[in-house]
């Protein structure tokens, strides 16, 4: 780990290094809070890093507050769609029946891999903080939810982007808050 130290990409006080529609994001108690408990979310909204990442291990904590129908996710190897609220890329999904799943946002628009639905109550902390670890190295993507390996996926399409921004999502739908904190990344050189 000495060769590849983890670095924080959220200072817990400002949005330095991030961009997005700030009507839907705020910082509270050192966390990024997406959405509000007082109004529905009209569109998917994404808070994106201003830097791109290729091979990395991303660690963060998140929780859902409010509606059990809330949905969210952590985008990676992602690009903003010009003049649109959407992004295109991989998503480590959060909420509903999608906890710990890998979704392809705005591209193939489907779940690429995920845990069996019956495992979700055993691995997801529905009412509290959860740990997400996202590892993207070359064509291999692994997701770990609270220490459980929920996805081990190999991308076979050579046209799929291997680098992009990281983005925190709140999905359109019911009034809710998604809290994200302790966001750090370990970057690896290409080919490692």
C-alpha cells in the first residue's frame, strides 16, 4: 500500500474538486448529502469529480435516509452527457433490489452483475451506514458491499471507456437523502 497511498477526494467542508447541480447537493456533518426529505427528485442528478480516474480502488461510506424506494449509486469510468443531467458509465448501485449491483448507466441500461436478491438483507445495512469498495483495474470490476464481494465482472467490449469521472447519484423519485462520506481513492498505474 505504500507504493499506492489512499488519498481523500472529499474534504468534508467544500465541493472542491466536484461539480454538479448544487440545487440537489449540500455538505453537512462532513458528508455530501444528495436530495431532500421535503421534495421529490425530478431527474437523476450527479455530483461529478473534476478529475478522471482509470485504474483504482475507491472506498466510501453511504446511507439512505427517508423513503425505502430511494435509489442512488456511485458512478465511475463515467462521462457527462453534454447539455443533459445524465451521465454515461458504470454505476455501483444503491437501494431497492439493486444493492451491490453493477449497472450500466445511459449505455446498455441494464444490470451487468449483482448479488442474488435473497442475499441483500444479509449484506446491506438498510437503515444505517454502509461501506462500498469499488475496484476497477483493466477490464476487471469488483464491488464489495460491507465486505461482501457482490460483483466480479470482466468487461469484454473493447469500446467501453476505461477512464472517467467518479459521480455520486441521487435517482429521480421519492423525497429522500443519500449521504456519502469518507471518500478516498487509491490510483494504480495502467497495466497494474
